[in-house]
């Protein structure tokens, strides 16, 4: 009886191998993200409930440090109606939109120009390097000296905190465009300004927008610092007053509100990005 021929090495190599969840850089299915992420949240919530259940004096962790989840939820009504949560949300968002919007209006065009014309980039490089390396907290007293204690100080704080990074991202995206696109434009007889407007800017804008989405999240965090130190409204102000009054349950609620707002703005900006740049299917 003839023996079966062994499979060739080529056929063995061509056989697809499905990587496991813990393989290096292996993709997870959507349900895998839900199970793993939701599972960790459930474990944390179970521990939270376990250490905060019972009479206040009998708990493992006192309520002044970590209130029970039900106590956090029960305090939402007072935070909403008595502490002016909605007003504070709009005050914080307005400051971020104004300051970050100003940084975009100035930083993106200037950064793209500096990326296209290197002498301009070289002239501005020392100032941008200085701005990128200043501790964010140091800008609070500086902006208070320069712009006073009113709303302008918060807006300019966000502008000064984000402008150097927006500028640098725009420079990097313009500089990262492959030279063949520029050479093609030159071959077709385009002027330097036409190459900048018709080739460099359209190619760089989608990636610049992606960087702005992430930077907006940082700006939202930066404003908390200014509101914690000097303001009479906003989510940072609510955090500071809740800490002074010992209302830990309000602190947790405000943190949850901040997280929810961050997720919503990220999703909204991503949705707008797909509409603005429909030719980029990878966004």
C-alpha cells in the first residue's frame, strides 16, 4: 500500500494562522473590546460597592473619602438644581471653544506656512520651543498678570497653552507630505503658492484635524486648572467648592460629567471629520 505523500512546506506556509487575543498587536473583535473593557469596569464597581457598603462608621473606607455609588447618584439632583451644573458646563465649554478656536485660527495657517517655507519656520522655532516647554501651571499666574482676572484670562490661557502644539503639528504634517506631490505640481507648471494651496494644504488638513481632535481633549483638561485656581463659575469651580465643602459625592459626579462630555465631543468631532474629508476612508 502506497504511503501518503507528506504535505509540502509551501502548502504549510500558505495556511492562514489566526492570531490569539494576546498575540503581539493582534486585533480584537468589537465584542472583545466590550467584554474586556466592561469586565474591568464591573470589577472596579464591585470593589467600590464592597468597601463602601454599610453604616458610615462601619465602612472600610469612610464616605468622606469614597462615597457609595448610590450616594453619588442620589446627589445628582442637588448638583443640578442647587449648584448650577448646566451653567457651569456652558461656562467651561465657552472658554475652551474661544481659546482653542483662537489657537486654531492662528496656529494652523501659520504652522502650514512655516512648514512650507522653511525660513519662516526657522525664525519662529525658538519661540515655539519656549512655548512647548513651559509648564502649563506656570501660565496661570502669567495670564492673570497680563489679562486680569476676568474671562479674557481663561481664554488666553487656553490659547497660550495650546497654540505651540497646534503650530508644531501643522508644521510636521506639511513637512511629512511626500516630495513627489510637489514635484508633480512643479512639472505641471504650478507656482509655489498654487502648490501650497492646491496640494500641500488639502493633503495635510485631514491629519491636522485628527491632531486637533486629540488636542481639544487636552484643552478641556487645561481649563480645569485655571478654573480651580481663579474663577467663580465652570466645572473647575464646582470641583473646588465641592472639595472645600467636603462633598466628595459631587466631586465624583463632576468627574463623570467631564468624562461624558469628553467622549461626546470626541465622537462629534470624528463624525464631522468624516463629513469634511470623505475621500479619507482611513479616518
